[in-house]
């Protein structure tokens, strides 16, 4: 798929810079917003209509927030190849609605490490669902757009405005590459931290 229409987005971010403005732009252009936790609260308080992830999954956030987005209704909606009729048939059969855009940035583990938290407290700042969604979306860039950085909101908004709320394949490929670079750096930071500690 060359030009991907953006109709449904999942937003779950730690760095909320520019989030309300970007989400407002999406909402005003007919994009359904799905979100989690603090991100959903912020968008709702800004007057935007937001569907909670728990409504999509039919399952509450559990284990103190450790499990929110790790669910087939999220990941099948991300990983479905929109050019594959079998994938689309499976989604329809199971009542799963595909996403088009994932806006995710990760827990600030570097800040947790700098605070000198004990090992058990520090590992609570290791993001699991975020990297899973980022990597899944980046893998499926032929059918999805991933945004791992608020610095890209202005560029993608311009791209969408220029293409009637559609985004080109080359832009999606570039965002996918940036995403894998981000998750790789994140994993390396955690590796270095854990390697420097004793249990």
C-alpha cells in the first residue's frame, strides 16, 4: 500500500509534549482515538473523545499497569497486513478493528536509573507494552504508521494535510527505521544497567 489512510490511532506516551495539539488535529480530521492510562486522561480533559484500551480489549488494565495493551485485539489490529485478504478476513471473523497509526514513546528508564532506585524499583520503569507495539508497528510499516517521537508530529501533520489524511510508504519506512533505532537504544540502556548491578 502506497498511500495509507489514517482512520484509527492508538496513543500511549510518556513524553506528552505536543500531544494534545497533535491528537486534536487527528480528531478534527475524523481519526478515532484509542488510548491508555494517563494519556487517555490528558486527552479526555482536553475535551477529546477517546476510547479506552480496556474497551477495545474487553479486559481491564491489570498487575499495576504491567498488562494493558498485550492483547490480540491490539496486536492483531497492528500486525494485520492490509494487502492480505486472509488477514482482513481473520480480523472480520474475530471482530478485530485494524489500527493505522501508533503513537508511542517509552517509560523514561534513564531517569529511573539516575535516581538511584533499588533494582526492584528500577525494573518497574522498564517498558514492555510500549516496545512491543513500536516493534510490531514498525515491522508492519507497509500497513501502518508508527510515531516514536513527538518531534515528528509536525512533519506527519504536514504529510497528512498534503495527502488528504493519507501517508506515503517512504515516510512510513523512515519512521519504522527510527523506531527500531529507538527500541535498540532502549534495550542497550537496560542491558548496561542490569549488567552493572548485583541481584
